[in-house]
């Protein structure tokens, strides 16, 4: 009987929702758009793990495992592949040189055949870039003819820049780290899965980021199902008049909300599908996906489909508790029962209690219990939504004297502190979570950021050449490159007291640095220097200096390292000539003081010339646009397999950076979403008061007074909401820092930034609602016909 | 055009259209201090529009309105708002009391808008509430009082600034006859005691009976019943 009654009343509500004419439809649409946006965001979130998983699988499938020391003979089923990854205008560029050695050479995923030397196959995004004006400099770097496109199975994202270029003579470069001979793509069975997994602290971060971003979405959906509530209450009064009791009325109201949430589910699915389609042409944090990757997990999608309508019904029933609907009109309980603090405090305290056992666990890199983390953070943040109505009520009850605008605002807040608190709940939760995370990020940033020790004021780029690349001509090409101020080209190889071809190798080793006189002066103090000179540099680390002293004695027979990649070369012995000038080694561009031999190019034995590995250090005029691309192009001209690196003063873990950027992007999306809901509910409230506003203007109220009162009405709850958010956020942040055993400190700049962004959202919403407010204040509002 | 001699508020040849709908089509009106004039007519005849034009809420498309010898058309929006705050009072059928303010705060509101201090304004408001027999409701909010009581609070609010003209648009439209009559008695008595002119828009003859004179509006045109007789 009860179920029948419930379904009958809910059904009646559903019918009313759609039968209310233009206004009814407008309300359903309003709710549906709000719920739809939330649902789309939820579906997207449930699809992200799957998308990342597909990317990972695709990446594994095309793995060419160049870090392979196994020696494989050339065969009909082998391919030599060289990793020549780079970047262009800040975007990663995946590049491979390929040379199939037989008809059965393994084919890379996404390719139907390999390009011949001088040809390449490219990803669709790279093809677009090369065809566009933006790709002009990249076309110079990749002088190959495009003969095909890499298919989706060979790419990890729709915007990935990737190419395979045909090459010749690659086998001579096989070195076990950049160039390898392979028989298959994909991770070799023996090496196991590559999923390194996140370290526990990063895992904690990801969990908290998810909770922090999804919580406000939930709050937003709860607010969205209450759009248009006041007008609905009036309609329900008419139902009371024809005999429905107050419980029935509430269920009918829940039915109306159910209608909005059901249409919202449809809208959400449509928004998600549209977003999924658009995702194919977008790139976030350097990560792009193909639309087909974004498939929500079916279980989670079903959960969303059930939870959202259920939440709509429950939220409405809960909200209607405080509303008494009389047959001749709506009477709100004038003085609602005072809110109680004790159960509201239980929520954040419960959250703290769940997190407390994990304090200090980060010290020994221990795992965090994910359920306790999610539960604890969730309870703390839900605590914000529970505490805020109490705080708003308690504070506004004490506010009194002030001007007319202030009085209008304060009285309105006193009458409905709940709806004011509801309006800012989402923002408060988002800010509380973001503040806590910012604290955590700042606290552990040091663990994931390392100083490189590089002096970026003197050197901005470094190019590693291939063994045998002529250093002098290469340096000249770089020197002639636009935007290059200074070139330091240093080559080198190792020498030892024994052969490098034996298993144990030499016992004592030192280095030979090869460079022209100008470059040698950057590693040692030279009084005079001519091409053909050899020096012995002393200084630096004691042990290294002692080894260098042993090997640089005149007449000492030493062995040169002639290993080329994985392949041992024939022994080459050299007798240290007498009369070598001793010089003092000084800190090089890397800050190292290296003792050993210093040779000018003419002094290097001819046999060793093809074995010198060169490094070119460049000082740049970074005001020249595209200077880095010019350097990369020169490097590619010198040797397509050269490796160009940008210098940075610090190095940060990629995962750490992407989680932090993810939080910022997510927080921005969530705040924008909440701002939108704020605007909608603000406009709705104004529309409800159209007649009153017109009446107030009719008897001479200044528009400025009314605008100011609207501003106060938003400012007071948001100030209280942000204050509470700060308190909860700082507490949560401190607990999280204790959990990972980091020093508790507050980065006020980032805390205030997050708070400021929250406040800015409200300010923007208020400003956007002013033009409609001015329109509503027109005297035409008094017209009834 | 010269307004009738001795008139406080007068209008001639008023025209006002809302889109294609002609609300006023050459309407005329005049009222003397202390006089109660009922504007009658069927729904949609233009009587509320006439009231809105006379009160300076809505500017007419053409025609002239003079108040105490001053042309309303020549005033800025701010001047007309100031006039409404200090010289005019208003009672509407619905939606006029601010729901979040208590009754005494509602009545005191026009004085506060004029810059009177809160204490003084509420003291004056209480005096008027006593006169309209609603002083017992001073701390209640509009949602907690009956329709008749709310309307009396609205009348008190309209009179608290001791306006020279009181505009009442269907002031008893939402009340039963008993309550309606009591509101009308109190309204007209209070207005007469301050020598305020009352422009009373109604379609009920029973309400119009409280007036000294009737003007009938039909299809945007007005007809002075006294003159016609």
C-alpha cells in the first residue's frame, strides 16, 4: 500500500513537472541542465581511470625496449629502432628511426608498413601541425617525405605528435639505451608489468584530489534539484486546497524533482557524449585521449544513474521538512527550530578520528588505508556543509544595526539562513579541500623537487652528440644558429690501466676531455694553448685526482676505451708522452672539477676520433623567439640522433606536477560549475521577488540600495563560508601533512589564492546578476495584466 | 495645458502603449488635496496604468502630468523617486510587504529610505500602526499575519511619511468584504486626517463608495462621472 502510495504521488509529481506549461518546463530544464552538468562531470570522472588504462596498454604495446643489453644477431625478423624523442613548442614529440632488417621484421602498432629511408609516417596531429604555419620550423627538422599515417592503435592520444622515419645504417649505433635490435614490440614477458604504481604519498594525493573535486559536484547536484523551489511551493499549496495532505504534498514535490533529475540524467549523458567527442580534439596537461578511451565503468555509471534520482528525492523530502504548505498559500515556518551544533560537529570530528590512526605513516613510506582516507576526508568536508548553516544562523542572528541595504540583507538571511548557506556550500567545500591540498602539496614539494645544481644563467641548453660526430664543425653550426650567444663543445672518452674489453675492466680510470682551446679554458686554467697541445689537469675530488695522477705519469702505458655501444672495440694502447703541461682543473659548466687529460683536437689519435662522445653547452639569447627550436633544428642537422635538453634549476617529479596541475584544472572546472549554479539560483530568487522589487522601487527605494542589499546577501554567507572553509581546510591540511610526516606549515600565498578565487566566483556571480536585477526593478513588474 | 484650478495632481491627454496594446488613449485626471477619487473600470481597461503614470512610476508616451504645478515629464528618474519617497504613498493588492522584515520594520522602511534614524522611524511607524489597529503585530513577519492585517500594515507604511497623495491599487482585492471595508474605513479616515489626496483604483462599487468622486476608465479613455452627471 505504502509503495503504491509513494509511486502514485511521485508519478503525480512527475506529471505536474511536465504539465506546468512553459514555466513548468523551464523549471524542469533548469534543474536538468544543472543535474546534467554534474552527471556529465561524474561520468567523465568514472571514465578517466579507464582512459588512462587504455593509454597505458597502448603505450605498452608499442614499447620497443631500447634499454636492452641483449645482443641479437641480424635476422629476417629483426628491426633496428632508435629513440629520437624530442619536443616542439613545449609539446612532446615521439620519434623513432627504423630500419627493418628482413621481411619478417616486427611491425609497430598502427603501421601497415615501414617507411623507406627519407620517408616517414606521422600521427594525424603531427600531420596537421606540419601542414600548418605553426609547423614551419618542425618541417625543417623533419626533412622526410610523409608517406602515411600512424593508426589509432599506435598512438596513446588523439593529439600525440609521433613519427616513424626510415633510416640506413642504424645497426652501427646499437648501444643498449637509444638504439636496439628487436624482434617484437611490447614489454618482454620476463620484465613483468611496467605499472610502477604511485608511491603512497602520491596515491594519498590522488585520492584526496578525487574526493575534493567530486564532493562539490555532489553538493552542486543537491542544490540543482532544488532550483525553482519557491514557485513550486505555491503550486503545491493549490494541491493542499484540493485535499492532498502534507506528506503527499512532499512526495509530489519529490516527484517533480525526480522529473528534473531524470531529464538531467539524459542531459548529462548527452553532455558527456558531446564532451567525449570534443575530448578527441583537446589536450589537457599534455595528455590527450581518443573518444573511444572515455568509457565509464558500467558499474559506476549505473551507480550514478541510480544515485542521482535517489538523491533528488531524498534532498527534496529533507528540504521540505522546514516548509509548511497551507491550502491558501505557502507559510514558511517563520522561526525555524534552532539548528543544533552537536551532531554537526560529530561529522568533522568523525573524519579526524578516521584519519588519526594514519598520522606518521608516511615516515616509513607505509601504505595508507584508502577507505579510511576517503571516509575521513569526506566526513571532514561534509562537516563543512553541515556546520555552515549553523554558523550562518548563529552569526546573522547577532547582526543588526546598519543602513537599509544592510537591514534588508540581514533580515533576509535571518529568515532563510539555510538557503544562503546552501548557496555557498559548494564553494566552501571546494575551497576547504583545495586549501588542504595546497598545504599538502607545499609541504611535500621538497621531496619531489630536486635542485639540479645547474647554472641556468650561463647555460640554457645542452646537446648530446653521437660518438664520432665531429665536434668542431658541430660547434660552428651551433655558433651560427640564430639566438646562440656562446658555444662550449666538450668531447671525451675514458682511459684506464687495463683493457676495457675484459669482464672486470680497468682498475684505475680517468677521463680525456677533448675540445678546442676556448672550450678547454672552461674546464681548466690554461696560460697558453694551441691545437695539438695535451695537458694534464689536476684538482677536484681527491680519489679521482689520485687516479688521474697514476695514469698521467710520463711513459705510462694506458688503454683507451674503444667500446662502441654494446660492441667492444680492439684494444688501443697509448704511452703517455713526457713534458705534458700540468694545469689546474676548474669547475665546468656542470659544476664538476674533473682531473685527467685535456686534448686539443689535433692531439687526439686518429683512431679515437670516431669514438669521441661530444656535448655542446649553449648560452642563448632567450629573447629571440623560437630560439630553442632553432637549436633543436641545428642539432637534427648535425645528427638526427643527437639529444637536446633544456636546462632547469630544479627538477620536479612528473607525476607530482601532473597531480598538482590536475588539481588546479579540476578546481577551476568545479568552481566554474558552482558559480553557474550560484548564478542560476540567484536569478531564480530575484525572479521570485520581481513584484516585491517593483513595489519597493515604486515607493521610492533607490536601485543602489537594492543592489547593495543583494551584494550583502551574498557577501555575508560567502565570508562566513570561506572562514569556515579555511578553518576546516587548514585542519585537514595539517592532518594530511602529519600523515605523510612532513612539517606542518602554511603557505599563506596559495591559501589566500584559493580563498580569493572562491570569493572572486561570488563577486562575478553578483556582478552578473546585477543587470537582471536592474531589469526586474522596472515598474513594469507591477503590471498584472 | 493648464491644470484645473486648485488641483494637486492633474493629467491631460495621456497616451501609453505596451507594444501593440494601447493602455491609455487620451485619459485625463485631476485631484484636489484631501479628496478621495476612485478610478474604476473593468480588468485591462488601463486604470492601473493611469495610476502608475500619475505616480511617476511609468512615463506616459505623451500627454502631461503636473504635480503641485511641476511637470513630471521634466523630472529625472532620481527626482521622481525622491518625490515618491517623500510626497506619495502606495498600497498595492499583493507583494508589497518585504517578507523578511518585521511589520514595524516594513512600516518604518519609507522613513529610513528618507534618512530618518532607525529608532525615530520605528517610533513613528508604531504610532501609525496603532492608528490602524495593528500595533500588536509589530514584531511579526508578513508571513505570520492574516491578509487583512497585512493590508493594514501596508496602509500604515503608505501613510507613515504623511504623503500628500496616497495611491491605492485594488487595496482590498485580496480581502473578504468585512476586512476590505475595515481597511477602507481606516485608509480614508487616516488620509483625511492628514489632508492627503487618495487615488483609489478599484473595480468594486462597494470600495468606490468611500470616494468623493469617480472616474471611469474604459479602453484607455477616462470619463469623470461627476462632470458627466
